[in-house]
């Protein structure tokens, strides 16, 4: 084994066979303990040349253990437990054409065929007339074309093939097929597994099948009968299944129309719909979120209800995707194969690691292989097989190695749920929006008027501690010190003018003479230089022992004028001592 240096030495290069002859996709690769000896095998649905050589291959370590011929191209492959018999050995289900082939102990065990579709009655009548010789092949073609344009039910494969023929070949085709009954048969596009009643790792699982006719079937694992049927607006291409059939389950399906639909247990129609800007090419579940790769070279994260969480742009188109789950470390991430011969590891929108590969990756599978838990298995476009093992000392940082906004920006706020009171209030605001706005504007106008009147009154009577005079701009604050009965009163007066001094000022105090006595109730203020703070100190004695207090008013006056420049009200504290005679 050698260490992979392109990703910081987190992976060990266990095996690479560039001429393994494996042509497959991630949906046709799985890892399972097929012998019950604790060693997982690699199960691959090989596409061969596309028209021949389709095989089911099983690898043990680096050697090919067995292979079985498939009749049609495999569209998906899963390993699942179909019963509770001992020893606990999973079966392998291969979706191919309209059938699901179930293998147990690496031998054919059962074949399930999808139910036939409804046949157009007009199409049947036309072929019946052709069988009886009432119409010739050219008339048959015209009538089938007319039916195809107007009918709701699509034509069968036989009729579509007939319409594509040249005129010389039509008569031979009719003579060959006219005695056979017309059938419409759909094909399987994707396959998954759903736990039946328990979430155990070796629990019995149902098969979930997506078809070209836009239907999703859930099959019983023992009798292989249809337990549930759900309908989608478009044919599914990828799916992810979570939950238990008897309790609650959620099927996330990417369809050919570019949307993602979420199916729930209680409904046969999609519960939520996610409209993407471009078609999805990968769908992986990480925890409670779903990660989708799109043809616009973007990777997007969504919640279970279809709410978009984040989006990141990739350096190249996506070729395949797979989940990376390490339960022993509590680590979950997404492996993304790119067309630039790289495999990138993402946790949410953060790029954690990049693996350089010698060829474009077409399938990825991560899990337990042999007796090693962290094994990454990849196949290349040229048919090569790569096996990498995650080092036990490998550590992935949560910080993003790619430039972009900080990680804290993607943290969701803990927004509380909407209460019934909130909903009722929202409805009331919708119904009475105009009246509420008018009332608000009226109250706002009244408040502005009251504030303006109070401001004008304060300016006219100089009740504010800041002077409004432009020729003598002053500012004053007061500080009271002491516990009583004697208090020290300090007034800080400041000239806020830019360069003009202020002179001929005086300070006068107005107070209740039955409660207080002042040594200097009237004082002159010296010339005030701009910018300096002048402290003016005096002493106040409380003459009452009743424990009450009052306000002392301070006026700053200009000699020869009766209107004060500014006014301050001082709330005196309660005296805590007795006056000494």
C-alpha cells in the first residue's frame, strides 16, 4: 500500500486495476456480507458493452469471486435482508428492464415483474382490424398516428416501432406481430430499500422501485407483492429512502423534469416539491438534509421539507455522487466525482479533501469492505477499479479550504415556531391593514405634534439644560454628593462656542426654604472661555427630619435679563442623618 499524497495523506492506495473491465454507475454498486463470515463483498452490476456482456459480479478483496449473466441492462442494485432466518445473509436485488431479479447465496432466487399498463382501446381496435385484413399497413399507420396525437394513453412499443419503419418493411412487420396481444410494459429506472418495521442494521427491508411510468412501488420482502403505490408528475431517476414502512418513512425522488419530490407515508402524491434551476445528477442524504448535485456544476443542500440551505459552485461537471458515513467516528459527508479527474469530499458546503484520480470516476461506493470499515471503492470511465482505505489517524477539519464567506454565515438561526396567537394576529392584520395603517399614521402625527409643542415650550421658557441662544451657547450638568443632612452641590458649566467667551453670568437657586438652606443662593460666574468646564460649588443643608426630599431648580441668568439662558432641575436625595444644632 502507498499513501495518497494529493489529499494530505488521509487515504491509503490499496488497489488499482486499470483494466478490470468494470463499466457501471454508483446505483449499481453495493457492499454486503454475502457469506455471513463478517467480510463484506463488492457487488457490481456491470453494464458490459451496453448491448451485451451485462453481468452481476462479486469481488472479494482484489479478486473476482463470481459472476452471473444478466438479460438486460441493470438500472440499480441493492443488498437487503428479506427474512429473519439464520444465518443473517442479505439477498441482492438487481433491477433490469421491467423485472427485479433477486439473488440469494449468489444464486437466482426470485423474479418480480412489474404489472402491465393500460392499453389504448382505439389502438387495440385498429390492430384487430389489421388482424382481420380490413385495413392495409398504410391505413394502419395513418390511424395509429392520429391516435398518438389525440389519445391520453400512450401507444405501445409495438405501435411506436411500427410507425418508425419504412414503407417496404411495414407489411412484414404486421404479418409477424398481428396475432400477438398488445401489451404496454414499463421499465425500472431506480431502486432502493426501506426498513419494514425496525431500524436495525440487519432489519428486514422492503424494496422501493421507481418506474418509467412515473410510479413508485413498495414491495413486500417475502411475498413480493405491492404494498403501496405512489404517483409522481414525472419519471424518477434517483431516490433516497429513510424511515420504516410500518411507522413513518420519507422518499426523496429526483425526476426527469428537473424537480425533486418528497413522498410521505400518509399520501400517494408528493408532499413537497423542490424546483431546481438545472437538472439533478446526484442525490445523497446526509443526516436530516439532502444534498443535490446539478448539471450547472453546483452542489446544493436542502432540508427534509425542501427548504434550500446552501449552495456551492464546483470546478467541473459532476459525474457521480455517494455518501460517506463513518458511524464509529460520527462523521458524515458527501463524495463528489468530477469530470476533471477529481473526487471532492464535502461536509455541508465545506470542502474537506480532494482526491486526484488517473481517470474520470463513474461510480463511488464507501463502506465496509472485507474487514476494513473506511474503504472507498471507485470505478473509472475506462473500466478501472480503485480501492482506497481511510487512515485511522485521518482527521478532517470543519473549516472550508475553499475561499468564500465564513462558516458562521451558514449557521441557521433558531427561529421559534409560529403560535396560534401569531397566526390569528397575522390574519387580523391582513383583513384590517388599511384601517390599522391610518390609525398608526394618526398616532404618529399626534406624537410628533406633542413633541414639537414640548420642544417649543422648553425653548421659550429655557427649561432645558442646554442653551438655545446662538450668542451665548452654554451647557450645564449637576452632581450631588453626601448622605445628609449636608450636601455638596457641584454645577459644571461649559461654554460650547467656537471662539467667543461669555461674561456677565449669574446662577440663582429656587428651593423650598422649609426643607433646605443654602449658603450662597445667588452666585456670579466668571468669564467662560470656550471649551473649558467650570465647576461651581455650593453647600445645601436639609433642615427637615421627616425623611422627605424635593427639587432644587437652577437658573443660569444674564445680568440685566429676566429670562434665564438655561434651567436644570436637581432631584435631591433623602437625607439619612439628623441636623446638628
